[in-house]
C-alpha cells in the first residue's frame, strides 16, 4: 500500500518509515504529528497499525454505567458532576437503592457494570467495598469494572490502608478491573492549573502498577482539550507507555474529549472534529504496546466515532444505558445506544462488529 501524502514532508516520511518498520515513536515525533495539518496521512498510518494489530474487527460491550454518589471532596475545574454533601441534587445511594435502579434499567445482555463516582468522605471505605459486594452477589455473571485510580488513592487515605490492601479488599468483594478515569493529563503543571485535587501522576501510575501486579487488567484515559500543551498530551502517552512496558496490564487507551460546562456552549467551546481524530490516530501511533484505542462516542458523537474506526480506533465502547459525567458537563451525544445501533455504526465504517466481554474475549461476531 502506498502512502498518499497531501504535503510531502521529509519528517513525516521518516515517521512513516519508523511506523512501518515497527520502530517506536519519540516525544518529538508525537509533537510533530500534533502540529502537522496532514490528518489524512496520520490517520492512514494509524489505520495501518490498527489493521496489523486487530484486523477489521471493532469491539463493543453491553454495559451499564453506575454512579453510587456524586458527593466529592475534590473541586476539579473541569467537573460539573460533583456536589457538596447536602447540596441540592447531591445523592449517595445505598447498595439496595443501586440494585433497585439496576433492576429497573438492566436488560439480559449486560455483561459489565462501569462504576465510578465522587470522592465522598462522609461514608467509610467499607461503604465502597459493600457496594461492590452487594452488586456482585446479586449479579454474579456481570463483571465489576469499578473505581478509578484516583478513587483507590482516596480510599487509601480515608481507610489508612495501602493501595495493595485497598485493592485486595475490593477484589475479595468482587472487583475485577479498574476504570481508566482520574488520569486527566499526567502533568504537574496541568493538574495545578485545573485544580486536580486528587491522585498525582506517580499515585495514578502506582495504583495501576499494583493492580497489574495483583493480576488485574485495567483501562486508562487522557482527558484532552483544555489548558494542556501538545507536549503534555504526548508526554501523557509516554507515561502510560512506560508503565505498559513494565507491567503489560493496560487493555485499552481511551482519549476523552473535554466537554464544555453547558450543553448550550457554542462550538468554539468544544474540541474540533479534527482534534478529536488526531487524538485517536496519534494515540494509536504512540502507544505501540497497547492493543486497543477506544473511540468514546459519548464525547465525540456517533458519526465521528465511525470515522475514527478508520483512523486507529478498534473499540467503540458500549451501550452504557445512562451516562452522567460527560452529560453533566455539556455533552450533546446520546446517553446510551442500543446493540443494534452499535453494530450498524461499526458496519457502516466497513468494519466487523465484535461483541466482547470486559477482557476482550469475543462473545459474538456480527459478520
């Protein structure tokens, strides 16, 4: 296959050679790709890498997003989900209340609960353990994908237990994998500017390191599109790549497009489609040791997700049912999607839809 370059450029040609020869891209390469306006070449290279890794298969899962509490001690500048204890709209569900909610909304195909929430210090660590235990006992065949690395760090602080002890308690209760959130941008300067009052870079990475050592395969994210520099985005990917070299415990990398604070925000307050596709493609090129890059339709929309499947993404996420965090921040996309729509979406991009479980075991291929 010959590469069609719209702007023949020596550095781009060198990067293309590196990619095709299986050589690792550098920080400088990543920054160059971000600064380049040649999206087609970047996307084509990412597509080549993805086809080598995953063929034409695109994965999705039947899952439900659950939020036990929106009370949070942190005040991250980008978050519109959090509330203070007692504030109007704040809530903390008991395990019984959550089960009642699930009973109302679950359907037979759901394989995974995606569980995240606020850092609520008004309840003890035991509350978070028992929440998982109750769900796992009620739904033994549904995978418990719960808590971010930042939440694990928070649990460690309120319980006095080490990360390892916190994770062991949760695993004993039914935890099977960690979600990817809490990473935002792994940069001290960014975290200071955006008031990220939770796990720092080392703590985020260390929680995942220990989870991997305990046998968990986890997820990881990058929340881009606010105050970070292009260099910080690429450096974020390198932090993840280095830990993956060490543990091989990440299953998927999920670029998350920053949402404005209100659904009424103008397009000037949102990331461009161009930037969203670059994030997917460059992630695929930089993270040579991670199997999957996810196109998160909640943040970038269903049609752009289709395009992303030809630019390096091999995962279209899942049905979700009712997403709340991005929608609290102004996402204009559906809160969930049906299995039939996901299959249609993937086929529409000329790809093969594969229904998976949490660990990318293939459950059904939709030829």
